[in-house]
C-alpha cells in the first residue's frame, strides 16, 4: 500500500479547520493534555532540536470526514521533524488558522531522538510555545543502557530537557536503572613474571662440576 505523505496534511487542514476554529480545544478523555513544566521528576537531556524545521508525515492511510471535520493518519504513522521522529498506530492532527498545531498520537507511541528513546501509550506533539512532546501511560525513557520508568514524560523540544513523573505507580515514584561504565584495572597486580628470569642456569652448573 502506498504511503500517504505530508501533502495529505493540507487536505487535513481543509477538513478540520472550520470545526476546531469554532470550538474550544478539548482533547478526548483518552488523550493527555500538555503542560510546560511538570511539578516533579527529572529525566535525561535529549539535546536541542530545530523546531522550525519542516514536518513530514507518512502513513498507510489518511481518512477525512466532511461531517465531523476530522482528519486522521492511520497505519504505521511516522511524524518527522529534523532528527526527531514520532511513531504511532494513528495520529490525529489539530489545525489552527490553516497550520498544524498539535499531533495526537495513539497506540504504541515511540518518540525517537538521537540521544534517547521514549515509549508510551499516548502522545502529543505540541507545536505551540514552548513546543513539547508529552507521553503518558506506561512510559519508558531509554538512553543507551540507562532506563527510567514513569507515567508522564514532558520533553522540551527547544532545550532538550525531559521531565518524568510517576503518578499511579507504587509510591508515585519514578523508577530508574543506571549502568555505570566499567573502570579499567590499574597497576600490575596479578601479573606473573617469567619463570626463566629467576631460575639459575642449570646447564652452566653441570659443566662446572665436570
């Protein structure tokens, strides 16, 4: 099946702009709302990002409904901006004034950056300042061998800072596992010397006895 590319986003704007311009922005009950700064928790720094780069969307299907004024990408959806990618089973696009404003991702959501990967059940790619990615549900943040787990992750795309909280987990505490790098052994402890260096020359002693 041919992949639907970013050109379909223009079609989505034609569908959704009238409805979303008239109604307040109220995400569905299954979709998290975004916040600029969570109140607790700290994650990895994922590096700065070019938030002004073009956004490309690829999927297996695009569905637009003239009655509901909603456009949705489905089937292996990939939203790409510079070196950041957002992957999901489906992505609904919210358009304001003819421009994409938010991407609501559902189903096996993966946020992929060069310095770390985050997975969750739901995600929002928010293009309004301060520009954030929000992941909720069973959230796992991985950077090389280090792993952090929680229920809500907010990544600031401008600064690269990530904040992880764990409301609903045991004790509402973030769980982290860090693997330290092994240190090289120093000194020569345990190094054996050559046995021939300390043994006398037996052949020379035998010749003297003769």
